[in-house]
């Protein structure tokens, strides 16, 4: 099977059956943040639940294209139960993958490597990267808050 066909199947699988979709209500340990892509109308709300220095849950609500949905679904699977530092490392490698820059293939699960095909659709880069960049921003804000309280 070609890489293009694997890409198509992965996107459709997560678009039709997204994992971890829907926000938890009344979770005092979660953080919310939103982002919108004004060029295409995609929008996402991320909810991240932390325990100490670890992401224990990632949930989301969104409106957007199949690539945004699949990317958020995959992110919620692959970054759950990672420390903040591990998550930052994986996010940076994933963004490098999308930008056709060098990345460590051992850091990212093989399933995520398939999203390299976004390179062939430059207009979809923002769709694929938006959940990951939003989570990176949330982690950095959380770390800055922790540093400020020390």
C-alpha cells in the first residue's frame, strides 16, 4: 500500500471515529484554550488535565476539516500520559515532520510519520499543526505560571 493511501486511510479513520472528543464538565484540574484558523474557519478548544508534571488526559471540541480532526485525535492518543517535557519534545519533532525538517523517528510513533504527506498539501499545514501548537502554547503557559509562583 502506498504512503498516500495509508495517509488517506489514517485521516478517514480518525475523522469518522475521533478519539477523546468532547470536553469533560467540572474538571478543576483541567486547562482550556481555544484557537481559530481565520483563513479556513477551523477552530478547536483543547482541554488538558495535568497531575503534577504529567498530562493525564487530552480532550477537545472542534469544527473543521478531516485533517484537523485526525490530527487532534492522534495528538490526544500519543501525548496522553507523557510528562510536559516529553510532550514538548514530541510536539517539536511532529512540527518538524510537518515542515519537512529533520526529526528523530524514534521520538514519534510510526503512525504519526504518515502525516508527513501533509507536505503535499501546503494549505493543510495549519490544519494538521493547530492542535499541536495550541497544546505547546498551553504547556509553556503552565510552565511559566509554575516558575512565577516559585
